[in-house]
C-alpha cells in the first residue's frame, strides 16, 4: 500500500499539458482560465494530499482558485457529481 502512495511523489506537473488536457477550463465550473494569471487557478490533488496521495500527471485536476478552495481536502465523491468523477477517471486513463 505504501508503494502506491509514494509512487510519483516527486513528479513534476507539465502545466501547459494540464491546461491542454482540461481545455484551459476549470474542471468543476467550466470557467476559462488564463495560464498567465497564476492566482486564478490551481493544480488540485484529485485525491487529497492530506491522506498522502501524491500529485502526479494522473491525479492532477485543473480548477479555478475558487473551486479549489471549495474542494479543500474533500474526496472526489464529496465535491464532484458522479458524472464528473467518471470524466476525471476517463481523463486520467487517456
């Protein structure tokens, strides 16, 4: 179990690729985000870092700063609809 949690722990996130993957929009709100306005968006740990899940290319979600603040340490099922969870899983599998 510990091997799963530490796998990818030091992986760097390619921000341009993340913006491409999410179409430059907040996954939760659909708001168009400006990659140059760093205060307006966040790279979210889809699975909470509080529980030691690493931030990797597969576990990163692009959110507006406001949506990220609302999500905090919630599990995906506590913040996203079932349809949104399915979309996140499909994006990660791509």
